[in-house]
C-alpha cells in the first residue's frame, strides 16, 4: 500500500530564551493511505508538534515531509493555507462549534470559503451529517446535543469538504467511555470504508487501541511501534 504520509529525518527546533528546544529530532515515518494511526507519549514528547506539522500548521526545521505526494515543507505560507483548506480536516477535543449556529450551519462553515453553490453545499452537508448519524439533528444547536453528538458534528464539519487527511487531537478526551467508543468506531469507518488517512494524538490507551497502529514518542524520537491490528493486516493482504 502506498504511503500517504512520508517523513524523512524530520527535525524541529526553536529558541526559548538562551536555550534551543528540539521537540522532534531526526524522525522518519511512513503512513499508508487509509490508515488510522495513534500517536502516544508523555507531555513534551513531540506528538502534538508532529501532528501540527503533518497538518501544515507548523513547519519543520529540516527534513522531508510529504503528504499525498506533495512536500508541504517547501510550500509558501499562502500555498500551505490553500493546501490545508482542501486537504486537511481537523477534529479537536473541545469541538469548537459555534453556539448560535445549528449543526447544519456549523458543518457548512468550511464550505462558505469555496465557490460551491447553495445546492451543492446542502448536498455535501446532508451527506456528512448522514455519515456521522446525525441527519435528524441538523437543526439542533450545540446546547441541544450531547457531548458525543457535538463531536460527531465536529467530525462532519471536518469531512464535509472531502479531505484525504484527518488530524485528531484528543478527540475523545472530553467524552464518557460509551461516547468515546462510538467516536472511535466512526473514525475507523472513515479510514476503512472511506479511505481517509487519520492521525490521532491521545493519552488514552483504550483510544489508541482502537486505531490500526500506535506509535510512541519520547523526547522527540520514535521509541516503540505498536502492532498492526488485524483489520489493517487484512486490508494489506
């Protein structure tokens, strides 16, 4: 299976006072298309820095970072902004929904920056809400939804423009176990049935266990690689 993300000798350093901080050091990683990857590690291990660079939010100091056949480390600020808008979907712990907007209107937000017609936007929004199981909650505001439903709206918003890459930062951290399991099942569906490549940062071993593969970071380096799950083995065979 071809790599959707290819990272070679990636290093990130920055100055903090008189000191140089290096959250990532000479890191290499291959992530196949359609894989659901979990990143774990203690605070300061570099996992969030790595997630932000994969998403084009931050840039490396050196090394190669190729996502979907494009070296995003070589893009200008304007180019990376355009690239993120069409290629990346973001899922966060605290949802970041607009309280005064309905689920439908929250999901619509990324599409308002495109040249889609109103009817085209409606088709995309309803398809995304249907995929996350919230077609019957389209007109509800966040205050009228459970935490799990709010996160599903956030996921619908992340996928409505059909990005190839989803980045998730502690997406189940604010949810009870039942809601968290439901969200993790949805992420697996997006990877297995819709070929989305998903990179998730989590402190929760149970959340990480739901991914196809788990990588552990410590002090900016990859120290352990989790076993590939049976679903990934079957897909690769």
